[in-house]
C-alpha cells in the first residue's frame, strides 16, 4: 500500500494527543494482588479457617501427650533403678560359698565406727559367713586400724567368742600397720595374734575429747545463753564452763570403759601377758615389743598364717564391704523412694 494513502491521526478533528491507544490497558489498572482476593478467588475451600485451627489444636495435643509419655518413662525408670538397688543390696551375699578347704579372711581396716566398713554390722556378718562355711578351716582377722568405737569393738569381740564356741574353729589376728585401741580390743579375742616387727600395737586406754571456748567468749564479749531443764542437760557443752562434779562423772565413765577393755585383754591373752605399769596406760609398742610383752604371739603375715598355721594356702576373703549400689540405696533411698511415690501419684490415669 502506498504511504500516501495512509491517514494521519493528527488530521482527525477528534484526535487527542494525550489519550492512549485504544488497544492499551487503562493507566489506572494495577497488577493483580493475591492477598486482596477472596478465599474463593484464591482457590480455598469454605471452612478452611476451622480446619487450620483443628490441625493446630491436634498438633498441640500430640505434643502434650508426647511430653507426658516422656515424663512417665523417666519416673518409671527412676523407680525401676531404685527397685534394682534395693534388690541388689538385699541379695548380695557376703561371700561365695566355698566348700573346699581354705583359710577364711575378714578384714578390719580403717576406723571402727557405726556406718563404716569396719562396723560391727559388716564385720559380724562376714564372721558368721566365714564360720558357717564348712570349707573354712580357720578364720583370720586381717587388721589395720587405729581404733574407734568401744561399743562396736565390744560387739565384734562378743560375736567372735560366741562363734568360736559354736563352730569350734580357731581365730587368728594378723596385724599389718596398726592395731591400736578398739582394734586391739577385737584382736584380743583371737586365739593368736601375729604382727610385723614394725607394726604399731597397743594403746589400751579410753579417751573423751572436746573443746572449751568459755575464755575466748569472754575476751570477744560473747554471752552464751543456754536454757536447760535438768541440772546436767548441758553436760560437756563446749560453750559452758565445766564443773568439777561433771569432770568427775565423766572420768568415772571413762574408768569403767577402760576396765572393760582391760578385762577383755586379760581374758584373751591370759598367762601370755607380761604386765607392766605402762601396759594399760594407753601407750603403744612396735610389733617386736608387743611379742616380748605378750600382747602378740609371733611375727607373721597372712600368707604365713595360712601356710604354716592353718596348713591351707588357699585364702578366701569374706569381708563385707558396702558397694556403690548399697551406698546409694542407704543414703538416697529415702529421698528416691519419696520421689518415686510422688511420681506414681502424679502419673495420669490411663483412660
């Protein structure tokens, strides 16, 4: 087509230069915004809000159920652990029953005190197990102790005397480093005492120690306000002055316990004892001196006694020791048991 035949838009009397072409979109039209659309226009089904809320609610419930299950599992695990500790402590035997001929050993080591490994509870239980075993030809007390409670020592000594008479088996004491005070109280009940030449033996005496702070309190300007119902209720209170009457009373007690100690030693050692003025004064001696004084019989070790005296070299240890499980059960048993009961009560009922 010839360009001369074209119509110039500017020749049109109705032509507006600022008006856009007919095929163009209106200037006011903006791109489509999905957020401004209705749920139907956005392709969402009616009731989608409720469905979303239900999903969120069920998700929260599932999380709560999972949390409750985990708490229940943890509580039941603690309960099972506590039950295991109790079972283990109750069924743990002091020694495996051995019927072949052997030398039975019971250790007395460390401080002799209630709750310690060297307590009458543990030592007497081990002694009974050793004496009752038919294979035990003799019982050896392996001692390394500085002493301790005269009450615990007296209970051990009485049990040794009883078991010897009942089972007709000899008892030997073998001293390692130390056998002093309450430890010697126990050793004196043995038929023979064997020591090392450098062992420390003796200290046959009783003491009661403490502190008094009355002079210091006067200097500092501190007043002790102690109210008692009973004249001697504040007896041996470290912050109150000690009267002569109280001192005499305490000394009488000590003398009585000391005399009990002396009686046990004299009964156990008999004519072998070569008494001296210092023997019951609380002094102690070397193993070699103890043999010379009759406080011990011979120099010898555990192996020597088993081999030469008992004539049975096999040694079986019957010592009763508190293991980790028993310590946990004893020290924390009450707390764990209370916690387990609380946990059981807190577990939601199964519906």
